[in-house]
C-alpha cells in the first residue's frame, strides 16, 4: 500500500455507511438509491474500501462497481431492485473508471487531460439516471472528489504513522544519495498486522497501476471477498485526530518556498 490510501479508504467506508443511514431513514417515502462516486480510473481499491462498511448481509454498500469488472446493465439493475425489495433502499459505490463490455468509460466526456488520459465527466449521475429510467426509483448521488484525499480530520492512525515514516525515509534516501527509488510500505504480516519501510525502483513503479486481484472481488462482481477485507481492514484502523481550534482542525500551513536549483545536469534515473 502507499501512504494516504488508508485514510482515503477510511473516509470512503465511513461516508457510505453514514449516507446509507440517511437514505434508509427516508426510503419508505422518498429516496431509495444513493450513488457515491470515488476515485479509481483503472483500479478499484478505493471503491473496494467502501465494502468495509458492510459487516453483515444487507449492509451498505449493497453494490460496488469496479473498473476491473465490465459493467453489466441487466445484472446491475437486477441487483439494485433486489436490494430495494429486501432492504427498502440501495447504496452504491462506483469507481470513476467503470467501463462497458467494449472497454469504454461510461463517463467518457471526450478530450484528454494533461497526461493524455481520457477526460471523464462523472459516472455517478449516469448510474443514478439509469436507475431512475429503468426502475423508477428516486435517487441522490455524490462525488467524493478531493474530499476523499483531503479529509485529515478522519485519517487512519495506521496511515498517519506510515506517512511520517515514508517522509523520514525519503529524506534519508536523499541524504544517502540513493537515487531513482522511493520508500514503500512493506507488509510483513497480516494478523496481527505488521509492516516495515522498504524501497522500490522508480523505473518499476512509475506510471504503473496495481489492479484489484480477481480473488478480492466477489463472484457476482458487486462486492469484496473476505480475503480483500483482511487486506484492507488493518489500513483503516485507529484514529489520529488533528488539534482543533475554534471548532475547526488547526493545521500547520507550509510556506511552500521553492528551493533553488542545484543540479545543472539533466536528471537521470540510475
């Protein structure tokens, strides 16, 4: 895992649980479907984290849509309908990069971003409107966007510890002249969870995505397996609240002053 992911995972799991409570409270007479979009263009790790909120059968999210699983409209609608009939509502976590059977993003808006990647236009409203048109259910949708990676107030204690360790290791790497590599979190044991600082060559990880293993996605394609839960659960453990002032988090504000360039030669990874 990488620093930051554990806190994003915690935010997503907490958010879908709390939103589901709200939807469930009004499902008899109003909204029956809630769709929450999370980051994940090609890999569904963040969407999978939402599955941690479902601890017993019927718990939200009842549906998770992964980039690794081609979107099957018929199966999806059947799953939503079944959830509404059994639970009176359905909470859905959808990864921004969900694709159809032809490999095209459901939310592709045309054009590309600065990195040449397809510009996505938002998949949550597309999924929500599909539910409305085909099943007639009233819906609400939300996009976590920057909130999921900026929510320091609900950070995972494990993640905060790892983030500080990665920062310290990066400084030490630089002082030692270790070039072309980055510090990484290496899991050494699952239960109990243990980890240590390792390193990875930039040439091996730059612009490379690690997708969800098939064994982490449930057979029906709409949830996570126990194996996935065992992997993700330790990463969201513990709370590390920031100090508060006047009812708000009191964060350190960096000056962000650029450091003068020292190297006059082109940078190369050795």
